C-alpha cells in the first residue's frame, strides 16, 4: 500500500524532508502544504535579494516544474487550519480534509509584532517572507530612512542590505548594548562598532512607543521619551516564537516549541516536527537561547525527520548551532549557551584568535556548553560537535588548538565548514584537502572549488 507523507511548511526543514522522502521511497505519495506563494526559496538570503545581489530566479531554489518532475505534490497558498490526529487528517478552511499516514510539522517561527499603536501600518515589515521582500524591493526607491525596532538576525540582515541600497538606518537598542539576550559584552561591542562604522545610527536605552502613520503608511516612530524619528520603513521581525498553533489545537505537547524526542517524534502517533518549530528533548525552555532560528539546524532536521518517518535511524537531530549568519562579510555563530556570563559553575574562555576572529567558549563544570564566534566560521563545525558531545575542557582545547603547519603547500591545514553558495547547505572541508579540489554539494549537486588563502577557506562555484 502506498504511504502518504504529508508535510506542513515548505521551508528548509519541510523541503529537505520532502526531497529525502522521495529519494528513499519512490512509491510513496509526498504532499507539501505551504501558506506562501513561492516554491522553496533561500529564506536566509532574503537580504541578498533585497539588495539586488540575488535575482528572483536565484533565490527561488526549486521551480514548480521541478516538484512535478520529482512527483512531490506541492500546494501553495494552502494553509492547513487544523489537525485531527485521531483521524490522521489535516484540515483546511474551505476544502475537504486530507488523510496522512505520517505527518511532519515544519511550520517554522512567526514574528511577534510589538504591542504598540501603528504596528500594522503599511511600511512596517517583519521581513520574513519572499513576498514581503519582493514588495519592499519594489518600493525601496521611495525609502530614505529605516528604523529597526528590535535586535536580532533579521535586523542585521536588513541593516546591511538597506545600507547597500543607499537607505539611512537607525537601530533602536532596548538596553545599553546590542542584543544582550544572545551575545556577550565583547561580541555586542564588536557588532556595534561594525554597524556604526558602516553608518548605522544606534539609539541606546530606548524603544518605540508608537508608529505614526500618514494615509495608512508609516511616517515616523515615536520613542519612549516622546521624541519622533521620521521613518518611511519600520522593521520589527526579530522577536519570534515557534509556530505551534496547529500542534496546540491538536493536543500535541508543546513547550517553547513542539516537543519532540531524539527521533523528532512528537507526542501523538505518526506526527513529527523539525526545524525552528521543534523543541528537541533536553532543551531548557526557560533558557534565553532555547529557541532556534537557524537554517543549518532546520536543514539537518528535515533530513533526520524523513529518516524517522521511514522508520530509519535519524542523524543530525542534535545541533548546537542556534544562530549562524554573516555581517559585512564576517561570520557570527552562537552555539548552545554561548551567551552565559561567567560565575558559579560556569567558566568562560575568551580567545581573540588573531585580529579578525573573536571566540568565546563557555564551560559548565568543565564541559563545553556553548560558544560564540565572530570573524571566520572555520571552527564552527568542530565546535558544534564538541558542544553536542559536552566535551571536557582538555579535549576541546586540544581539538581547537591552532593547526600545525600544512604538510604540503597546497593542502588546507585545518578542517573547516562553509555554506554552499547556491543552496546554503553546510559542507565540511577536511584538513589535508588539496586547495583547488572540487567538492560536490550533497544537497544541490553544484560543483564547488575549495579555496584557501592561508587563513580562511571558502568555495567558488566551478564554471564549466
Ligand atoms: C531575513 C531573514 C534572514 C535570515 N538569516 C539567517 C541566517 O543568516 N542564518 C540562519 O541560519 N538563519 C537565518 N534565517 C532563519 C532561517 O531562514 C530559518 O531558521 C529557517 O528558514 C527555518 O526553516 P524551517 O523550515 O524550520 O521554517 P521556515 O523556513 O520558517 O518555513 C516554515 C514554513 O511553514 C509555513 N507555514 C506555517 N504554518 C503553516 C500552515 N498552517 N499551513 C501551511 N504552511 C504553513 C510558513 O509560512 C513557512 O513558509 C533568516 C531568516 C530571515 C527571515
């Protein structure tokens, strides 16, 4: 009998799962439901699309025809409104329910708009879908000044792409420093310096009291002290929560996200969850970094969920990386509890690793529980493994010690991980790989050339 796999959400986790299910089971029926209007696109690169560095054809990674060719049934602009786990069915507002044998919830996160007047005016963006980015791109010529209300990955992305498009940017900071919930003081300071060097105006210890509109469109932001900043664009997508509404309505166990075990199985039979919406066992929901907003983790969990749905053993469920992004060409990675201050059982080892790399390692009872890196992300792959294992200090230090001199002039001296420039899948280059070697991306099959300049590694696309 044909198995029907139903996936809710067509982001990194949902798309990856659909592909993996199709590859593993040629006979299965695979249905993907999305409430968006575009097929799978590279959400983490919305900033590149906004600045014009990527075209629509480049950011939309999989055409509708490609889904048809792979016999994945894609339903766009088709929100699922509820789930009936007893009947094994998903339900819609205006069409009959669809039965599933196995269901994957890959619904990601949703923005929490601040509770202030004017938050829904035109020109106030959460900048989290391609539809929003496309609308914004079309109207960007009319934007002179943007105000970013909150701190986080989306704000950083927007700041960089708006500056590139010639827009003046003001970032509001709730406290004295940038994003204290996620970053230590030094990393905050370095990011503030980077933003200010590029022309972003930081307004510290303030927040928005209202967005003021003219003819239904935002025109200014009123600050807590009553001062007004003119603003023809206001961004507020950084505060996010896992999109758990469907799961909650179906009586599926939810904490900060949908609670799943080590196989990504949720609390009802044949229901799985993966990506930003999932809360794997062992996560402390009260920890400030409990939620994840991470493409790499969602991608890995999509593949792992597919394995579980096929009754295979999943790999890659445990990922310590919570945030991994780039800012003006620098990598920023936050792993596990990398933000924790020193004190009590927690000790911190701060390691300026050369002028352009800042590394902060956090140990609890001498076990590595988190890290923050700003600079180059070569060690993120190793660190991820060490944090997941809870490696002891001695082992962590040995693994992270500066690499020995290369054995051959054209051999890469250290293991490093980078994203595929096409699909952003994480690829690892092992120490001793020959510079110029060609590596094939496991996710999108692009041939990539391994490059190394003596300090940093990266990929270039191999042209025929
Ligand atoms: C501007 C921006 C920049 C980012 N930059 C980075 C970065 O630099 N690095 C990084 O690691 N991550 C970044 N991210 C985050 C990254 O994109 C997410 O972590 C990743 O997309 C999570 O994948 P997911 O599959 O779990 O969820 P999502 O990609 O959020 O996909 C979930 C999908 O499910 C759909 N959905 C929800 N409910 C329903 C329903 N009831 N019915 C049908 N469909 C539904 C949603 O509309 C959405 O399309 C960025 C995100 C944004 C918006």
